[in-house]
C-alpha cells in the first residue's frame, strides 16, 4: 500500500495542535505524559518550560494511557505542573539546503553562527531510511589522502566508512583534519564537501577543526554540527543523524562528494547507554544496550554510493577506545559494521611517529577493488601485501630480540629489524602538513623492502622485483 | 485488503507492539498493522492482548490504529523465479521495492516474491490418471540455463492426477494440474506456499559421506565439510568470515546457493550482486548468479525481519533440496540473528539468561542447524542442505554464548585467528583450533579420488603442524639457533606449507579455486620435500643447503602457476625436487 490514507493523517495533524499541560513524571532526560490523543512512535515533541523556552524531544514509547519522550536538551529545571507538551505529528526533521555549507549549527541542526537561518530546500526525516542494497553502487574509486599509512597500506575509497580507533591524547583530530584538507580524487581537484559532527568533544577540539578549515580556505565547503561537552548529552543521539541527513541531501540530490567526520563516537555511545539505563532496559556487554550494534549500523550504513547518481558519502568516524582496548564494545561493534579501521598505537605515538597508525590491526576492506593497474599503480596490491607480511614478521623478531638480545639475532632477522625501523620512521612517519603523492608512497615502500633480501619477498612477482626492487629511486 | 480487523494498537515502543481487544487472532498469524499496513507476525497471545513483531520500522505508528489479520502464517512463495533474485528478510523482492519506493526502502509495500508477468516453459512429466504421493514431480521448468526447476506436489498433498497442463508457457499463477485428493479436487499452480518456521519434510535422513568441495585448500584438505553438514565460522571483525563465505558461494560444488546477509553490510550484498553475474562456474561454464538466491536484511534494516531472514533462507534451500539438489546455505552472520532474538526478547520483557540472550537461544540455534542434512526426498531423489554459519563473537572471544552454543550443534568448526588475519595470512582459518567431525565420513571419497595416500599424508602434515607449534615455543625462548637442523627443518617445512598451501589468494584467477586433485598433488609435493629433506639431513646435508634448493621457489608459486588438471606439471616439479636432493646427498655419500 504505497500512500497513506488521508483520513487518519489529517486527524493526526489536527490533534497535533493540542497541547498538554503538566507531566506525570520526569526521570533523567525522559518525561511521561498521561491521557493524550494517540501519539505516533518516534514523533517529534516540543515541550515548553515555565519560562517559555521550547525544547525538542522524541517519543520513545506510546500507549493508550501514557507517552514517554526523551528531551534532547535535557529536563533540567522542568517542573511537573508547569510544563506544556505539544506533539507535532511528524518525526524529527531537518530543513536541508546547499546554503548550509559554510555554516555552524548546534547538535539539533539550528544555526549558532550569526547568520540567518538558511532557507530549506527540503524537509527530511533525520532518522533516514535504509538504502536498498540493490540501489547501491559498489565503491571503487580511491581517494588520495597524501598520507602513506593510508594511501599505501589502508587505501581510502570514495563511499567507504573507515573509522579511526584512537586513544586519549593521540593525534586523531590532526589526522582527520589532514585527510579533510588533502583528500583528492586522482586527476581531479579537491572536490569534497565536508560535514562535521562533534559529539561531546571539548570546545578547543571544535576550534581546532574550524581553524584548520579556515586556514585552507575551505570553510565555505564545510557544515559543522556541534554538540559539545557542555551541551546536554542526550542531544548527541541526534547529532550524527542530523549531519548525515544533510550529507545525504548534498550527495544524492546535489551530486557532491561528501566527507563526513563524526567525533567522538564513544561519547555518542555513552549517551545511548545513559538513556537505556534510565529506561531500565536489560543491558548487554558493559552496560551498553543490546541494540547498540543496530543503532550504530543505522549511522554507519548511511554512507556509500548510489547507482546512477554522481555523489558519494565517505565516513570517517573517530572514536577513542576506552583504556586503549580494541575489544571494548564501542570499537568492537564499530569494527563489525565499518569497512575496515585505522588503529592508532600508543607506542608509536610515544616515539613521536605521526600518524601513529598500527601496521597490523589497521585494514581497509574496500582497498582491494580500488588499487592496482589503472587505479593507483600496478605494483600496489602485492607491495602492500608484502609490507604487511614483512612488518608482521618484524613484530616476531622484536619479541625474540627482547628475550635473547638484539645481538644474538640471525643476520636475516637483523635485516628485518632494520626494515621495521625504516618502515615506521620513514614510511609511516610524515609531517601533519606533508602531502605525499601516491608514487612517492609506493616508492618509499620499495625502499623499505630493499632492506630485505629478494628471496624473502614471496608476495611480489619476479617482474615486480625486476622493475621496482632493483630500481634506484631517489630518496 | 480484505482482511479482518483483529485488534487495535495499545502500545508501541519499537518493533514489538501490543494489540488490545484481540479475540480471534492466531499464533504466528501474519498481520498488517496500522494505517501504513506494516507487516508483522503474532508472537504471543494473552487474554485479549496480542504481541506482534513488526517487520518494518514502526515510526509514526500510534495507539488506536487497527491491525488486520491475514488468517495464515508468515509464508514464502516457492516456485520458478527464485533463482537470481534478491529478497529482504521476509521475501520481499528488493529490485521490485526499488522500482516502487526508490533508493531508500519504503514501508508497507507489498510485492509478490515471484514475478507474475513472467511466463515459464512448463513440461509435464506426470501422467494423467496416475496416483501421486506428496512431493512427486509434476513437471519441469528450465528456470535458468543451468537449473531445471522441478514442480513437485507440495508436502501434505497427494492423490490422483485428474488433469495436467500440456507443454507450454505458463505464469506462476496459472493452474497446471488438478488433483483429486480423495476429499476434494485441488487445483495446483507452479507456486507453493510454505511457512518459514516449519521445516519441510523429507522421507529420511542419510549419513553424510560426500564432501562439499569448496576449492579452499585449508577446508577441503584439513577440515572438510560434508554435503548436508553444518559448520560454524567464528571470528572477530575483519578476520575473513564474509570472504570465506563468498569464496565458498562462488566455487563450491553445490547446485544451488542461498546466501543470507543477516544484519551485515549493504555493500557486501552489492558486491555479490555486481560480481556473481560475471563469474563463471568452472564446472558448468554458466554464470554463478543462475544458481544463487540472495536474502539481504542488512544491519540497518528492521531487526525483526533480520530474525526471520535465516528461516526464509533455509526454507528456500529446503525447497530446492526437495527437488533433488545439493544446496549450500551461507548465513552471515548468525550472531546478528541471535542478537535480534535478544532484542526482541528484551522488548517482550522476558527473563534474560546469559548476556541478556533469552533462555531459548540454544534451542533456536539447534533447530536452525537441524534443518540441514542429506535427505531422501519425498520425490524419491537425493538432496542435501549444508549450512555454513558465520559467528561474530564480541571482542573475538569464543567463550561467549553464541559461539559456545553453536559449537554444540555443528560438527565442523573453522575458527578464524586474529593473528593470522593481522599477518594477512588468508584464509585465517586456524589449523590448531579448527576441526571437522566429517573427516571419517568423507575419507573414502578422497581415497577413491587420490588413493590410500591421502589419509596418511593428511595425518602427517597435521602431525608436523603440531610439532611445529611446540618447537616455536622453544624458539620464542631461546631463538632458532638452539635447535638442531632436523628440528628446524620441521619449522621450515611447516612454513612452506603455510605459504604454499594454506594461504590462498581469493583474488587470483588461478589460486582462488583448487580442485581436490590439485590439492592432493600440492600436499604430496610438500611432503616429498619433508621426507627427502629429513633423510638428507640425516646423511649430513645442512638445513642451509636444503633451503637453497632452487625448485622451492617453484613450489611456493605452484598454486598460482599450475592449473587444476595439469598433472604433468606436478610430476615435473616432483622430479626436479628429487634430482635436487639427490645432488645434495651425493656430496655426502
Ligand atoms: N581469503 C582472503 N583473501 C584475501 N583477502 C582476505 C581474505 N579473507 C579476508 N581478507 C581480507 O580481510 C578483510 C576482511 O574480511 P571479511 O570481510 O571477510 O571479514 P569478516 O570476518 O566478515 O568481518 P566482519 O565480522 O566485520 O564482517 C577483507 O576485506 C580482505 O581485505
Ligand atoms: Mg563479514
């Protein structure tokens, strides 16, 4: 049945004008209202406190005699008798437009810079709807970020969702900003619009990004949605959805390539846990709700490319791993949904290596279809695979060296140590404003491999050895 | 919609809703809820209330809205047109949905699972007047160039064939046969309906004895799966569950593939959809899509339809099994299905057991895998359904409930190892944690193919891998130099086996599939190096010399360079190896 019947809908709209004064209960961010007209699940709620300022919320539970809604701006200072509630008869929506680029919004999508409210071209439900898998176009075009650890080893693909798993104090913001600055499609100019959503991060993090966009003169191509650390935590649940609603509009209706940066997903998950606890739901691991996976998937799956449409959404969610623990539910469930992950290693960071991208746990799953002949360079797939294999052996050798001492290592193992050193300090390591070409990255990879004898290189072909291993490329 | 109103919505707080004023709803009845006619299923009846699991997003649904009962359980349409299709968890055709609601999936859309506008060439094979038992073949439709769809009497229907349509083109809705069941005359079309939660009956179960050949060496040679068998692939994120499932879906020797994307990524389904039509089955030369049915209920699609999706998949698989086909079902991932159960159970406010999962989780897992088997079908043929279930343990920790319970009910286990995956050793199937209880069952098949040597060689390599593990522990403590050459050679040979045999590149044209015979030839060569090398070391040849044998480089690359049927190339390699070792030994004679 494609269209809704007119009757009940009109009814709903009429009823929506009705207001209710007085609450039955307030608990955490939740309000409880008795004896209302039939209210739709997930309907948008406006609630006005005694001072007359409005707050937005969403219906979480609707039954004959009771409606429960969560208030995004928090319930602080609400009183039971003096609060007025209005049900709007529609889900939380956002007016979207191209004019939103270059602007700053709060976590619910209302402008907080000094400009006028941008004129909406369309109203969209922020919850989005699942993309039909048959409508998707499989992503294959690589994005050059100018960062060897990514371009060479974990190539980013247009339409991919590739999170950064970081830890407190590690330079994830620097890396995300650098990607946003340098990202380009081969042969083309930088043609990315950036949608940036901050959830529970500090003011200086937001400022850092804003400054970084200003410095490169790209501010006009960036829309920021800020729900900062001192904003009500419940608002964070909406922020990524609002940001992605704009991204979808820009990508699929305006044909833009959109890079979405979401930071910090750990804060998002904490807000979700908070509400779940208050609602008395049965928790699964570490107190997070059982639906955390599905909820995160609703966000992360809003990326990709659509058949027949020119635009794309590439997601770079950032999350700090509690205690640097990759098996914590937040990174774990994220890794189960995203198409790979860039993992930071505190050890590398401590040694001053930037970006401190861990060699082995990092992975780009879409890389395989976007690299090689005609895309990056013909030697890229085998080179990357060989670097991974060799670097993985370096870890074994280092373990051995820590037991028997580096002196005692066999001559071959010592070569691996030298390879590892070069790989980390010369290949991975670069400056936050260095924009390396793909060629340079791959050449550096071969330079690293030249620390090893050719017989050790099983993953590259003899022809590749002839062409690249033997070649003297200027360092 | 001419369905009766069975009640009205009392409460909505997610995918499970409560109806009030319910008097004549049936358990597991298919219902349409609210003004948007969302599809749902009655899952509990109590007093005048019914609990309904809604398969679509319930946003906007309000108390007081009506619910309509259909009078029948949630069932599938089974008939010509299934192959090559992609459905959501409750068998709605996704390409049809795309036409109706565009890029984003709309709600309340009902579409026939089988295309009504298509006509199929029906060739009758049962004779008018004959007495037919349930499951008997009425006629045939060449559904794809590769698969002949056998139109059978539905289970539970038997009798005298009063009339049967002559050869010709028919739509799936048209009557092709009339049966006198003794009670009534029943008109039959090419479509049957079958409820997803009820296993389709077969005549009897047979013990499995034929391997499902996957072309993946670590599987076929070390941990084989039998046709009609069950296997779990557990592994943390990114360890290779989906890649393994895709590889098997592409290259295994089943007749029909049912691939269930259960709560996983949209792009992975797109990958299958774009790649399979262009891939050619090495056995039949036909496009792989011609034998494939896809069920896609991705992670962002409604969670209750995710719960249903695995049943939808196995029901379709059983339907083809009943026609006498060997069907392989991939379920990626059963953990998402279990989590859907958990979420729905939570919404129903049931008492949770371990980690919030309902107490009936093990029962459901057991029932699911029990539907696999090698059967004598009602139609008198043999058919099988194998189930290959991915498991996604939180934190990659196999001690969690879904992995543990699954382990109780499957007979084969391919454990993925994070360290192997990190080292890009693919497939990252651990040779230490994995096992197959089908080994005995299929060994006579292998013996027929490869001779008595197979079982012995397989055992020998497994033994070597065990020795290697112990030796590596020593090396970790004192370094390799502390070991004598004879022991270091064990490590050397195992290293070769891992590189040359276990690792298999899913993206290489030649390497992605190895025939059983090629697998055996490869294994024999590596063991020849072991046996000859161990002998040479006894005679005084050093490990360094053995490692330098030039032909080793060819052995490492044989997976890429030697095609499946090229026995001669293997014989040449073996001879070259022999000569090289002979030469080394002659210096010490
Ligand atoms: N056999 C293989 N050959 C080559 N690459 C592989 C193979 N198996 C896995 N990979 C690599 O590992 C990546 C992850 O594999 P895959 O998607 O199968 O993981 P998964 O276990 O299904 O993860 P998740 O649980 O998150 O879905 C692939 O994108 C690919 O890069
Ligand atoms: Mg997977």
